[in-house]
C-alpha cells in the first residue's frame, strides 16, 4: 500500500502501459482518475478497478484536458500525482510522412502531457507538492529509422520534463521521465504483426536490447511506481530507462 490514499491521474489508461500502471497503483492503494480517448477500452479498464473514475479525453485538446482534470480534482478531492502515458506511434519513412502526420504525433506525445501538467498544476500546488511521471521512450535516447516524428516527440518530452522539474522544485513537485524500450503492448505488437514478414520483424526488434526479449507492462509500471512513491523522494528531472539495455547495446 505504498500509495495509500494518494490521488493519481493516469492518461492512456485504457490499455498497454497505462492500464498496467492503473492496475498496480490501484493495488498499492491509490485513488484513480483514468483518462483515455478510447471510451470502450477505458470503461473496461475502469470496471476492474473499484472506485476508479473513467473520463474520456483527447489529450491533444487543451479544452478537453482542462475539463477532465477539473472533474478528476473535484471527484477525488484534490490531486497528488500525474502519470502521462497517452501516446501514439508513427512508422513512416521521412520522405512519405506528411506535415499533418508530424503535427498529430507532436500534438499527442508532447502537447498532451503539457496540457495535462498545466491543468493539474493548481491542484498539485494546493496539496503542497506532488509527482509527475511522463512516459517517454527509449527512442528519445537512441533513435529508430522510419520514426522521425515519434523519436523527436519523445526526446522533446524528456527535455520538457527536465525543464519542468527545475521550475517546479521550489513548490515541492517532482517531475521525472520514464523511457521504456520494446514492451509487449498492443502498440508494439502492431509494429511487427503488420510487417511483410512478422517473424523477421520481431527478430529485428529482439536484437535491439541486450536482454534479447520484450519487456513487460508490469516492469514499466513498477518503474512508474518508484518515481511516484516516497522511495524516489530525492529524484527529479531524471530519465529512467527501462529498455532491457538497448540504449547502450
């Protein structure tokens, strides 16, 4: 019960890493507000977590975020922490990528966490401090081919988090980035299952990390728990890498 009675907002909570974070935080005693743009998967996720508040929200829309965060703060009676997981991928060679595709990736992966942090800030300050965990990617540290928009967005999110940590330290708010590698999620599965040769694509993915396997959602959720809990009380502005060793391999 490391998060007993902590009031936490999680974005992208309908599936994948976001759902894993919500499940672990619930077991650790947190009271949760769950945001996702996909109403069906969000409802299913919330139904398995007693007392969780489910709010449909497109994080790229500042007005929707403001309304959702306000409802979360009202329902929970305040806010102690935020975990920004919502994100999208784009596998596209640079010559084929359109400006609209580029803007959409930045809107969700960079603008989204910014909107959520900005909307949550008054409640965190009112509480006297809190935690922000922004889920970036190992691709922020070591790039991938055919993912210029994605890599740029996640690198921007890491630096946004570092700058935010510096600015918010005086008011008792810690901000850290989390950089997962290839994790067994629907988004990662699509990247190789839709390839011309899925088995070859999977072999190529598994060749990247030193541990030569996909990571699990639970492994990333445990890292988010560490950055949210008291064990990391002297940690802010960090980029915690959970990528099986790809960044140095």
